[in-house]
C-alpha cells in the first residue's frame, strides 16, 4: 500500500506540517524567498516565535524575493508597513504587521487589522499574531520558528484550515522547500 500523503488528510484529522531546519540567517532568507514564490494575493502568513527567533529575517527574504526595494525592518512605531509598486507578479502588495507593541485589542481597529487579514490585493505577513487575542483570518499559513542552536532554527509550517483548497498548495510548498534544502546541503522537509 502506498504511504498516505499527509497533505491529503481531511479537516479534523491531524493537520499536515512541514518542518524545515535553517542553518543560518541567509538560509532563513532563502526559505522566505521560496515562500514568496508560492504566495498569492489574499494569502496571510502568521509568524510565531520568540524574540529573535527569525521572523523578520524570514520577512526580509520574502520581501527581497518579491522585489521590495525599501528596507524591511520590524515596524517600531507603526505596527504596519506596506510595500507596493513593482512587486513580483502575481503578488501586488506586501503588508507586514508586527503586533509586538500592540497596546491592546482596541488598537486593532485603529490599524485596520480586520482589513489586513481579509484583503485580496496583496499578501499579509503578521509577526506576533497571538497579540490579536484569537482574532485570526479565516485561512492562513502558520509558521512557527524555534531557535534550536546559536544559528539553527526550526521552521514548522501548517495550513489552516486543512481543507481541499490548501492541500494541493501545501504539497506544492513542500516541494519548494525540499528544493531549497537540496540546494543548501540537504536538510529534511517533513
Ligand atoms: N538561522 C537563522 N535564521 C534567522 N535568524 C537567525 C538565524 N541564526 C541566527 N539568527 C539571528 O537571529 C536574529 C533574528 O532576528 P529577527 O529580527 O529576525 O527575529 P524576530 O523573530 O523578528 O524577533 P522579534 O520578535 O524581536 O521581532 C538575528 O540577529 C539573526 O541574525
Ligand atoms: Mg521581528
């Protein structure tokens, strides 16, 4: 019997995950570039991870691959940075939210959070989404980054919900990460 492809499991069953090891910041940026190539307008990516885990490093990799020319950094006063104009098709705009300094859920309305998690004219990437107290987009790709050494990070990715829309795309993402890892010395993507 053929082993069951974990990306075909149905909603309610254990969600498929994709685990990738990054060896250094450049490797994380390269994984971000692979992710960027996969993203489409309307996608939301939630980035979980401790301070210094590498969330912004991943966003920088995404932005560079999308041909964002501005410097991408953690927004320090503004909670949102928007990048548009000349991005790599099919992505029109990149919205980078960093909710670390959110003063409370009331502030979500003033930054237009609900719009960002549902707009179809670009890709939204959110650092510290847990600060939004459970106000999550209908569908998203969750990326959890964990430091497992000085320069080593584990990136664990999972689609939500795990339904028929996401499954084929998630399988495609797996192939893309496998290709990056093959180029970076063969770390597993499972
Ligand atoms: N494999 C790696 N991937 C990403 N960053 C790494 C890696 N190894 C070391 N680092 C370092 O870890 C730090 C990650 O910083 P970064 O700003 O990306 O984290 P962050 O998760 O966005 O933190 P914050 O929650 O403060 O916004 C950088 O100093 C980077 O050089
Ligand atoms: Mg950051």
